[in-house]
């Protein structure tokens, strides 16, 4: 894993997308109301801590739903 917070977040999101079959735009829109979020992250965007946390919270809530 990397020490760059944006790269770490992108790895987490990419794993989620692969596991769930979710499109990057659908993830961005559902998690952050920003369909370009994943694209921008891949292009070097450095999200705020709160934005990254919202993405992680979305992933965690989806995992909790599928585990129930």
C-alpha cells in the first residue's frame, strides 16, 4: 500500500468497484454527488479528509448491507 492518502483511497475504491461491479461514475454520484470523482482522483485530485471519509463511509455502509 502507498503512503499517499489519495492513492490509498483510490485503491480502496477500485477494489470496491471491482467487487461490486459498480461503475466509477455511479460510485461518485451515489457516494459524493460527483460523478467525476473517481476520474478526478485518478487524474491526481487530492480530496479533503472529509470527502475521502464520505467515500469510505459509503463503502462501509454498502459492505454492512451486503453482509446482513
